[in-house]
């Protein structure tokens, strides 16, 4: 794990994967005194009271303080935080659950079987691109769900502005086996011989381009198989090569942490954290989570989302909610989940910079439309014109 005499290593290989180095890293304790805003530590994982964080973050003078601690916990600490009571209104979660169940029922009727990256296809129920499907099917539900300020808080703490949310619903059915341990997107989806072709600085960078999250849509006792985590494993530099090796997998099986979650709790973690969905040992609990994969403006999201379609579905709801008194932060959180917040890539011949170094992003257009109360048709035309300008 040490750097070369000339400085940090340029290339990583499986020969660099030493279990003793890994153990020395992950067996350090998480100290509650280092995280003054946390409510408790369980299994080296930091737990936060969502109601308290909401209150603190509502004060602009303290919002950055909250974000700084969350970012530090994710990057230099255990690599995982649990936000208890992240969704304070259970009805918001229940309404989204009803839509997700309807989408799953539609898939069954169509005979579709959703694959899984790290588990046997068909064992569980998956809804890919659940973000777009929720927006189109139930835009009111989408708006209430993604207006959540704690989601926006942690996304901006890790990724800054212009992040892109994608969502995949995962239902682990009774009796379903656990996933294999893994790291996540980007390098986590490459076999080790391919990942090794990328220089070490890309291995260090990859984890900062994505934030992984999960919202519990039902209570998740440990026997239902909530996700297994290995705190601090995200900091192991050759980890994108190590998680494939049998000795690292065996260590994970022996030392992972599982925490029960309640409906409305949310977990966020560094994508390089060693993790895997657990085995559902119950006879009757269909464990449902909305998996959030949030991408940096400077990275590539895993899923293709038609942001124009999402905005057109949700914008009439935003207009109504504004008229009913919804504040700018509420509206901005929903727009961040809907619209493309970054202006590139584009066609600079047709879409030149305006009043700055970059063209206007889609999200800026939507926020302007809300301020000026454009009709849905007027926004639809502007969105289409903007999309045409960006074409090659």
C-alpha cells in the first residue's frame, strides 16, 4: 500500500492486494467524538437523527457545517452514514411504494425478468430507471418524494451542485440469497484485468464521481437481509482489484456489518465501500429499497434518463405547488432531481455561451420558467429547442 520512492504509484495490480494492509485499515474504530453531529455509532457506522439534521441545515449559517461533517464521514471516516427518519412523512414513502409495486406488477404481466449486477437474475424484483417511471406515472408523488431536503443536503455535500439522480427499485423476496461482495460504479463494474488498465489516479478518482444511497420503503429487520457493509474499506487503494479475490471475500463474509432500518430511513455511502445485499431469511418480508445512484456533473451516470420527459411530466405539479405556497428550496430540490443541471456536452456552434463561459443548463431554464410562471406548453417548446441546439 505504500507509495513508491518517487511518489504515489501509477499502476495497480492484484499483486498489490495484501489482506493484512486491508485489515489494518478497516479494523480502526469509528469514534463518536470525531463526529459531533452524529447521534450514535453502531458497528462502526455513523447514525444521524434526520430531524436534528433538518433543523440544523435550515439555518444557512450551519448548513455548510452539516455538509462538511457528512462529507468527512463519507470520505475519511467509515464511508457510510445512516440518516434515521430521513423521510419524516411515512405517507410520502407509502405512496411511492404503491407506484413501485404497480410497476413491478406490470413487469410480471409482461413476462419481463429484470437482471441484477451481483445476484441471480429473477430471484428478486428490480425496476430500472425508477426515477423516470415514477415521474411519468405519478408526478405528484415524484415531487413530494424528491423534494426531500436531506437527500439534496447529502448529494451536494458529496458531489456539489448539478448532480444527477438515478434510481433503481430493488425488492429482495423471502428466501432470496445474498449478493456477492462488490464495489460499485464506475470501476466496480469492470473485471479486474480491465480495471488494472486504468492508472492509479483513476482508481482514486472513481469513488468521488458517484454517491450510493438507499431509502427503506419497509421496515428492514436484520433477518430480512439489509445491505452488508464493511466500514472504511472504501479507502483501500487497490480495492477495485481486491474485492474479486477469495481471501478478501472471505474476510468480508466474516466481518461485515448489517443494520436494521425503519421505513423512511436512508443510507448513503461511498461507492467504493465493500458491500452486498444480504440474504432474506424471512418467510414473509419483501424487503424494498429505492436505490439512489447519484452522479457528479463531471461523470457519466449508469442509466440513460430522458430528463426532458421527466421535466415535462413534473413541471405542472411544480407550478401548482408554487401557487399553493411551496418555497424556492422545495422547488429547487425537485428540479435538481428532474433536470440536467450541467450544460455540457453541447453543440457550441448552435448553443453558444450566454453571459458567461457556458450555455444555460436545462435546470436553469426550468427554474426561470417557474419564476416567470410559464405555461407547460411554453416550457415544452423551449426544452425541445434547447435539445435541438445541443445536437451534433
